[in-house]
């Protein structure tokens, strides 16, 4: 019995799994940002979004109209980033096994 390893199929499968992981992370980050936006003074909860910037990077967007220094340390996205860590670990285990 012989087996022929097809590297391109393995890499294509890996790329699909990575995209699925990033999409799941982006959707959860978007949801958490909307939940955390009770202090959001400039944008509605529905304006939260995510987008792919590279094949291994996403950006979760939450447009706001208040002090950027305070947002960086105490705001919606700082809290969302902290809350997203356990979800990312769970998603990684689900997708990659």
C-alpha cells in the first residue's frame, strides 16, 4: 500500500480552518463590543463590525466619539479584547482539534 502526500491540499485545508477561526473570533468580538457599548456615546450598537486585513489578521471595529486615551485603557475594545481570550482558545480547539 502506498500513500501520496499532497501538500497543496493540506495547505488549502489549513487556510480554510484559519479563515473559519478568524471569522468566528470576529463575530464573537463584534457581539462582545455591542454588548459592552452601553457607554458608547457616538455610535449605535449595530455599527460594530469586523474585517479581514490580511489572510491571518482581522480588525474588530467599534466607531466611537470620545477620548481615545480613555478608550485604550478602559473602554469598549479594551474590555472586549480581555473577554475574547477564552473564546479564542475554545474556537481554536473546536477548529483545529
